[in-house]
C-alpha cells in the first residue's frame, strides 16, 4: 500500500506543480480557459500557489501522514471545484477531462492515505 501511495501521490504532485506553474506564469491558454470559467485574472496565481503548496504537502506527507491526508483531501475538494466549474460552463469532455482525471487521482490518493 505504501508503494502505491508514494507513486500516486508523486504523480499527483508532479501534475499539480505543472498545473500550478502554468497559472503562476499566466500562460495565455491557461488564463483564457480560467477567465472563460469566471475566474478573475488576479485569482489565477493564487490557484497556482494552492496547487504547488498541495504538492509539497503530498510529498512531505509521505513521511508525515496527517499532512499527506490533509493535502489529499484538499486536492479532492480543489479538483471537485474544477470539475463543477467545467460542468456548470457546459464544457466539452476534452476540456473537462484533465480536471476530472486529477479529481479521480486525488480520490485514489486520499483513499491510499486513509489506508496506510
């Protein structure tokens, strides 16, 4: 179970850092998509910082279980919000898929955290 947790948490952490960096650097495609969902331009870097902080929490959480659990729960809520925003906006599956996949990976990470 621990090996699976390390692998899944690491994958989620890497994906979150990549996503967070896109938000922090305000890549045009990222800004366009998020503003289209109703996110203000000033909130975009904040979302990026949240993702990077969560990734750090997941990685440190490999050794500090309560932090890993909290980070995993945070990601479940974060990506649930992302999925709901895409659904509310009636996005196509291709636009919804990244958030949905990361939501599912977050759930898997959370379950693995709870079953260590």
